[in-house]
C-alpha cells in the first residue's frame, strides 16, 4: 500500500489527509462511525441477533481497507465486536457475541485481501468499469458467504429457528450487499477525487425530484408501493447520465437514506422492507453501471481530444519544420549579402581618396537585405500566430463560448469550474476570430493548469467581457489559483519565460503580440486572490472599413 500512499499524497487527494493521521486515530474514528451506522440502521431486525435489511457499516469496512490498506484488517473484527456488545441483547449466547464478529471480520477481511492483491490490479478510484465490476462481484460473493455462515451460527445456538434460516439469510445478504453497493463506491469516490460535484440548479432540481418521488411512492396506495418504486429510476438515471459515477454515488446515498426514513415513518413491515432493498440493489447496480459507462465515455472523449490536439501539433510542427528549413535558407542569403556589402562599403571608405558613391550604394543594398531578413522573420511569426489575419466584426460572447467549448474537458479533468460574466448589449468587436479564440484557450488552460498544480479543491475561472469608457471591449480571464510567481511576473510576457516543466514560454508572448496586432495591449495582474489576464479589442461601427483578407501564409515563405 506504500505506492498508493505516495500516489494519494502526490495528487493531493482527500485520502492523503488520512495517511497523515496515526493508525490508532483512524481506527478509533472508524470504530465510532461503524457503531453509529450500525445503531442508526438498526431498523426492523428480523432476528434477535440484529439481522437488518440495511447494513451501511459493511460498506464502511470495505472502504476503510480499500483506501488505507491491509494494516486495518484487524479493525474489521474489533468494530462488530464492540457494536454487538453495545446494541445486541446481552442475553444472547456468548458464542454469538464472540463468534459472530469473527465470522463477519474474517469473511470480509478475506474479500479485502483478494481485492487488494496487486495481481488483481483493482483500482481504488473506480476509474474503470473493470474495477467497479470486481468490487460488485467480490461483494456479492463475500456477503453471501458471510450471510450463510452467520445465520448458520445463529441456528447452531438456537437463536434462529430452522424454518427461518432461508429468510434470515436473505435479509442478511441483502442488507450487507446494499451497504456495499451504496456506501463503498460513495466513500471511494469521496476520498479519491478533489471535488465530486459543484452545487448547481440542476442538482437542486434532482434532489427535489427525488423528494417528490419518495412522496409519490409512500403517499399513494399501500398496495402499489413496490410497483411505484420504479419511479426512483428517473432521478438516479438522470444523475448517472449527467454527472457520471461521481453524481450517481451521491444520488444513491440520498435515495437510500430517504427510502429507509420513509419506510420507517410509514410503518412498513420487515418483509416489505427487504423487498424494497432487493429492488434498491437492482437500482444501485444499474446506476453505478451507467455512471461508469458515462465516465469512460468522457475519458474517451478527452483522450480523443488530446489525440486530435497532438495530431494538430504534429502537423503544425511538420509545417514549422518546412518553414524553419526555408527560414534558414532565406536568412542565409541576406546575411551573406549583408556581409559582402558591408565589406565592400568598408573597402570603399578606406580607399584614398574614399569612394563615397560605392560606399553609399553598398550601404543601401545592405539595408535592403536587412529589411528582407526582417520580413522573413515576420512571416514566420505570423504563421505561428495562426497564419491568417481576418479582421471582421465578431460577437464577443460567441468567441468566448466557442473558446470554452474547446477547453471544457480540460477544466473538468482539472476539477475547475469555469464561469462567464459578459455584459449585456456588447457591440461587435473587430478582430481575427481564430486568433482571439486561441488566446482565450491558452489563457483558460494556463489558469486551469495553475489551479490544478496548486491542489485547490475549489478552483474557479471567470471569463468576462465588458465595454470600457474608451469605447473598447475588454476581455479578461481571472482565476483563484496561486497567481504568477513574483520572480517572473515582470518578464512574464517575454518569450521563453515559463514555470511549466514542459512549457515553451511562448503562450503569453504570442497573446501579447495578438493583442497588439488588434490595436490593444495585454495586461497581467497577480494578487493574493489569484491571477488576471486581460486584453482589449476595438468596437465595430458602421463607418469602419476593413482590409481584405490577407494572404494565407501556409502557401510558402517569401522568396
């Protein structure tokens, strides 16, 4: 588990804080949580030994070992031993009090030994469908074995009558299985993500729909309750499709808590509760499967986008390679000519008497070659800046929306929320849309990378636009990350200045060049609240005239 501890700490995950706690502190916290969950779920037991149709403490035990390692396996016996001593009838046989926790602890400890076996390659973050299916399969088998063994123990001590063995075993298995399928994925997601969900109106609507579903199921005719249970599929599937595994695990916990509370206050019988819990297992498995598929689809989309960007960079680098070869060729010629003309001018001046006409002519030719070299460099710079310069009226809001669509997945993968604040009634701006979009994409991605590297769990980026008093539109990108390093703030706009390990240091420099091309300037600010980068764009008016579209620079270098 040492590798997992290092990975969790390096990624600044919530579980990293648990690794920093003493073993005994975490163990006692688990013990207190186990006893509390066992007590609060002690609803309508079907046997004197406390067999209930909902055992969230079992899911807590799975999560403890999966997150923190095999060293916590002894607590899987200690916790049920203490819970039995506090909650069960003290008149029960001593064997039930002592052997029951041993059956539970050893059974689930064996399951945890299997899941944490390195050969099985179980992913504690549930980032793959395979890991989720492994968890469900091991849980189904282990809870079944524990249920059969535990109820057999109760029957051996005369606590459960032979005619009730099958029914009690079903209650025990369903209770433990629902505890694992609902609680364990939720805790694994909670402690292996920097952020699960961002509060929104849609989430509030989902919670409201869930509450209305509970009211509909338990507020109508008692004889149709089980059939009406399928109404719960609507909000749970909604959460799974919209928010993936992170959303559906939280939704299942809310559904289970609401379901148990509603059944308790509605006076539902134990047998009917078990029937509901059986349906809840089906609902949980369906929601988790859909959530895992949605997560995998999002990862696939992100990977496809990264592959597409890699191909675009490769194509661009290939074109730049051709341009670099042409640049070397073109620069070499004017440099050689400049060298020759300056030597000629020097020789003409050193003559007695000096040949001023020849020196003047040579100097003029040298200046012309310098201008030619500068033009070659300018053309390459224009190509790097996107190759075209189409100054036409554009909607600022549309430009921002288009840029956000290209970096939304990057922000989501960094667990950063991107917000927009665009003033109403903004006039069109005169700009090259592709260049401005590229500037916004670079600034947003830089902000997301900065926030992600700082480990902030509440990263936010604000993209805004408003009209200035000078009748220009100012576009700004602000974040609540660590801000710019004071040591490089003064030269942040200088090319090849970067703090990224793999960065080239050209992003802000090209953004400044683009802003200046549009008649504005790029401003950067860094405060204790984060960083801000802004630039201005000219406003379109009906009397403005625009130059025709410039030559496509991809056609070749000047000759």
